[in-house]
C-alpha cells in the first residue's frame, strides 16, 4: 500500500506541476493588459498554493520510498535490488537514494521543495516575476516527473517477492552515503531556483537590482550546499576508495565541479547587479548556465556513458531521456534569452580599475575554467562518436586548470581590495604590497627549504600565503564589531580558498609513499612516522567479515595503534579496503592493507600527507563564509531602516 | 566609457575567454588525452611507447602471477582476440580478479608489454567498463 500511495502522490504532484505551469502562463497572459478579467488574477493567485502542495506531495513520495526501504518490503523491485534485511538501519534509509530511481526521486523532491520554498518565502520579488518564476520551476519539474514516472518508476512491484534482497554496494555502506547525495542534490537542484528566476525575469523583462537582491540568497544557499557536498564527497572518496587521492578529475566529480564553478561566478556577478546595477545580461546568462551544468552533470552521472570510479547506479538506456530534457530546457532557456535580452536595458557602467572590473575578471576566469572542464569531460564522448576511445584525466586538467586557477587566486587577492565603480592603480598597488611581499617570502622559503618542488605546487604554496594575508586585509583598520556579517563571510570564504590551496599544494609537493610486502614485526618509516605490523587477524562485522592488520604507529615518543582492514561482503559478494588514517596537526598518515603475499607477508601501502587536512578544512571555511554571508544579508533585509541608509550610501 | 562601448567590450572579453578556453583545452588534449587500447588494437598496430594510455579488457584466467618482491603482479589482459602482458606494482583494487573486467592506466614499453601505474576495476562486480564491452563486442562479431 505504501508504495502505491507514493506512486499516487507522484502522479498527483506531476498533475499539479502541469496546473502550476498552465496557471502561471495563462494568468500572466490574461493580466498583461489593463482590461483583464478577474479570471487571470484568480489563476495567478492559484500558483503559489499549488506550488506548495506539489512540494509536499513529492516529499510524501520520498517518505514513502524511505519507509518501504526501512521495512525492507521486498515486493518492491527497487528494495529487492538494492537492500537487504540484515543491513544496519542507517544504510536501509540511505539505500533509498543509493540507486538510480531513488536518486532521481530525491532530485525531483528537492526540486518540488525548492518550488514550495519560493512560493512560501520569497517576498521581495515583483509578484508577476514570481509567478513566472514558479511557472519556470513547474516546467522543469514536469520534465523530471515524466522521466521518473515513464522511465524510472521507483515504486515498481516485483511479483513474486524474493526471500531476500540483493544488498547495497558495500562501498556505499558508509555514513557518507546518508548525507553526501542529499547535500549535493540540494546544491544541484537549488540552482534550479536561479534558473527559474532568470526565466521569470526574462518573461517579465524585470532584470535589475531588486531582482538580484531577491535571487542572491537562493544562489548563496545552493552554493553553500554544493560547496559542502563537494568537500564532503572529496573526503569520502579519499578515505573510502583507499587510493590516497582526494580528487581524480573523474567525470562524476567534474559533474559537481562545473555547477559549482558557474554558481561561484553567478554569486559574484549577482552582487555586481544587486549593488551597482551592472552585468545584467551576464548574470541572467550565468543563472541559466549554472543549472544547465547541474543537468549536464545529472546526465553524465545517470546515463553512465562515461567511465567513472564513482558511478554507482547507471542505466545507459535512460541517458537519451535525460539528454532530451537537457536539450529542451537549455535550448528553451537560451532561446528565451536570445529573444528577450535585447529588451533588457544596459545597466550602470564602471571603470577598468574597479571592484566591478575585478569581479568581471573573476567571472571570466571561472568561465574559462568551466569551459576547460566541460570540454575535457565531454571530449571522450565526442571522440567516441568518431569511434576513438580515449579518456581525459589528471594530466590534462592539472596542466590547463592549474595555471588559470592560480591566476584566479591573484585576482581573488586583489578583488576585495578594490573600490566600487572607480579606483586608482597605484592605491591598489600600495594595498597589495604586504600580500605581495608575503608571497615572495613564501616563494623563497619553499625554494630554499624544499628545492625541486614542482612549479604549480611552488606557486600554489607561495600564493596561498599571500592570499591568506590579502583575504583578511578588508578587515584591516575596521571596527570588527561593526563590520557587517556578510563582509566577515567574504573574508572567511576567501581565507578558506587560501587554506584549501595550501593543503592541495602541500599534498602534491610533499607526500611520501611507501609500498612494501611487510612481514609481521617489520617496521616501515614514512615521513615522521614509524609503522610496525604487529599481526593480522580476522574480524567479524554486522554484514561483513574482514582481515585486519594491527599496526603500531610511533612518532617521537607518541605511540598509537591502527587497524586497516580488507572487508568481504556477502551480499553482494564484494571486497573493500578500509584505510586507516591517523590525523595530526601537520598532516595525515594513511595506511592501506593489501593482499597476502608469499612468506606470510602482507602488502602495505603507506602515505605521509603533510597538511592534507587543510584541503577540506578550507572547503568547510568557504561554506561557513557563505553561510555567514547568507545570514548577514537576510538579517539586514529584515531591518528597513538599514536598507534606507544603504540606499543613501549608494546614491 | 559609453554604455554601449562597455557592453561591446564585455561581450568581446567573454567571446575571447570562450575561444581562449577552447583553444587551450583542445591543444592540451592533443598531448594529454589518454587513448584507450584493447589487446586486439595492439596486435593490429604498434601502440605509442611511453605515452599515458589506457588498456582495457578481461584479466585472463590463470594469468595472475605474484612477483618475489611481494608487491608486483604480472597478468595478461585479453579481449578474446589478442593478449597483452601487464605488470603492476601496488595494491590491486578490491574487484581485481581473474575473468573480470579491468582498465589499466599506464604506458606501453618498446617490447609491447604494458606497465600499469593504476588499475581500475569497478565497484560493482556485474560491471564491465563500457569501452571494454564495446571492444569485446566488436572483436566477437568480427573474429568469431
């Protein structure tokens, strides 16, 4: 019954999405002229409640799916394929979205909830633009409802029901699965709000500071989730895959990076639009691009047309459906953009040396990186069409993205030190003096202490030091208590970039690796650690058995024990390795237990990764900065007195 | 600057950025894209030596041999039509075993053997890399 109720809720939600789209379109058309009848206003009035109910119904459907997984109702095909009665409860819940159908239902649910949130919370947007926005949101939802209901019904029954389920891919049996996909989807699909805003604004020709101020918190919110999702996903892959790497330039990773790059650019350009009324067309374009990248990402991940280390639930036959949706929405939005953008007035102008120009540079560099990542990710597909099989990996991306990212870091250091509208190059030079000196000192220090460091790592380390100083410079000489929360947010996010960059550069420059077949009692030295294999023994977990290596870890007088494992899962039959990671303030020791080799020895792979934790700490700082910024903006908007003063300052 | 000029400048910059990105990406792809080889491709024409490529196929049954150093393995990759010997030092992935699909990242040596830096086997045991599936299908139909 639960499954049928979930399916019924989905159909109902789809019907409401159709109603929402039609009501918005007809309502806007009927009320366009002054002589409109009452019908149009009623249609418009229906859009908001319909959006809310549609969101609630999708949430109900997801709840129903989670419930059948919790009860391990094996008469539901999806449960039988992906779950198992002996699985811990957390993974039963998480298994609901650890597969194709369930993850698409999660996608649609987030989309529906985003629409409901716009309908409930958005108060600043022009009412007609809001209706058009909700119409846009309904149009997107309709396509994905169709996809879900026609091509990937999560509630399909299996008759007769099997006695036991097939289990969940063991690599996914990790707390990460419970949080990572939902976080990422909130980010991905949250960008649909920006997309719908852009559509709404194009329909009503209402692109201006008011629109930008209304859109900004939504973009920030989605961007925070994306940042968190990517950071957490990177750490998850780092400890779960057991390869010691934190980013593989894999298509699935790129699929999450591309919307993030576009959203980051959008976040900065929307600020120009909100504060200075510049970059109107560009901001609308970016809003369209950002969600388009989310859809491209979904297509790449869901269709399985690219080989990925992360793809966990793929079905090529569905790729063409998502591709059709992709072409429909991106093509439609770009057509609307082309038709309408001519009627959007030119915004305010600015001088070549100004905060606006700095943000334009930021946007250009981010777009270039986005373009390169997109080309690199899609190139194998193009080649495949020409019957050439190839893959594009880290050598390509590091070589192309690396230098441009470093340029972006330089721009990032200078940008916040620029004044709006007009600034003086020599004044900027004076403000940049200290960061420049710090960069130079760091450069020389690395050259002296660690000669032979690669160019990218060397520049990365030096620039991260300079950026760390430059990013806190906007606080210099200010009353810290009076500094607005969103300025703190900017400072902390930019500092997070410096921290993360330092971690990446240090990891790539100074990692030490040892690969041996070690006998019991043998000691390996890796970095500052001495690791001794004390013994190997079998252990039993809830739904796995494992071989565990017990090892003594010594550093100076400190001593601790670690136990990396090789796990064997019965359902489905799989082996995984569980790396043992010892964290210290200055880095991590990462140990993987391999197969047995001759003479009772065991393969061991050990890494010493100095400062590697900074990568994710930086990511967390970036997200925290975003959160402060979001709270600061919303708080200020609530106080009309402040807003009036702002307006005066701007005038 | 007049508004119209600024808009033109910005559009120009954007176009330049797009062209620049594409140019940079495509030129780098010439040198850095890792071509995918199946054993029968190697049998037909000599592969490039010392360039990062991928080799994919099935691990031939009975071919995995552990070397005395304890961390190196030698095995044979096959696609039904031809075979390539591979050496790999490191911890093989969890799903690496005989008779299942593998993608080896590495370089060919002048003698036609392959040295892998990394082995990819999929998370899912039912999985076969799409490239391998495509190539195996072809070699089966062309050379039954």
